[in-house]
């Protein structure tokens, strides 16, 4: 049986082994941007933990304080899980990574842990593993977003999403990409939108979130990593192929 261990990353390990996503494309802009983003977030207390099966990378979890997270949610003194992914299911690796996060939450006197899920895309963590491990539904938002919570201290006041999503989207008439590089696939996703827009003769604006306050104020979805808005409508919050992007844009033009 292969030796299984969890390794908490820092700048040195990141430069050596590297992050998990896009690990086969270490020269890509997305991979480089993700590692740069991680190094900046380590200073804020973000945890990036990989699980290894022998010498093989088998999965990872990324989480941080809600007050500096990349999710649009009100959750004072909670940890927010950004990502959870394992290369093979059925081995309990996901549950082990979640338990590690819960342990950190307890050791740091947090109220609990939250995660934003969405059943229509694999860009967010799957809700099933969290429900199996004691998380409960706390709130919902448009476009199938769900907020799951694991409470470490009972409270009648749960974390919650903002409620002004329609107002946020209505502010964008031009084709606009809103993004941060918390996810390495944002670069590819942005490139596909640019290619589709060029074929249709539509100019593209980009808003790179500079800080948490900007994210909380203008992000059109709870998933504050990537959104595309056009003519007051949400085009997508995850990567599209060029063909799919053209179809969605044509439907609105």
C-alpha cells in the first residue's frame, strides 16, 4: 500500500513541486499566475495542502479566512474552502482534506467552515462530499449557487450571500470579463471569450479584482473568480469553448 501523506505548501515548496492545477503546463500563463497569486495569499494565511500517494500528487485543498477569500459571501470568523480536488475518488482523500481544514478551524477558534458549490459546473467543489461530511445548506443565490456550512459553534446567525445580484449585473452593458487569478484556468477562459468576441466584432473589457472590497461590491456571482456579463445578462461564470461562447453571445445580440 502506498504511503499517504498531506503536505502544507509554502513559497519554497511551491517553487519546487508546484501547484496541482495545470501541473502539466508549467510554462502557461495560467499556471504562472496561479503560483504568483498563491505566494501573495500565503502572507494572508491561506493554506494550500496537497495529499500525496507515495511520490504522486493525488489531490489538494485550498482555504483561507472568509475576510480575505475569493468568494462573495458574508462569513465573519469562518474559513472558506476555495477548492477541493482529488485525482481518484473512493480512497477517502477528499474527506481527509476536509478534516484537515476543520482541524485548522478549531485550532484557530473559527465559527466554522463554508464552501460555495454549484451543481451545473465542475469549477466549484462538488456539494456531495461536503454533505456527506457534515456540511449543511445555509443559503442560495441565482444561477444555482449554494452556500454550505459546517458550524463549530451553534448560532442562529449563519453565513449568507449578498442579495443584490440583479442590480450588480444590470450595471454591465458592454461585454465585460471580471476575474481574479485564484483559478489557473481563468487565463484560458478569458482567451476563449476574447476569440469568440473577435469573431463577432464585439469589444471586450476586463476588470481584474484588486482587492476583497472590490470583489464584494461588484462581482456578479458568489464565485468571484470569473464572470462574463453582456447587455445586462450573465454569459458564464466558468470556462466556455469558443463555439459555446459565440452561441451565447449571438443569442443576446
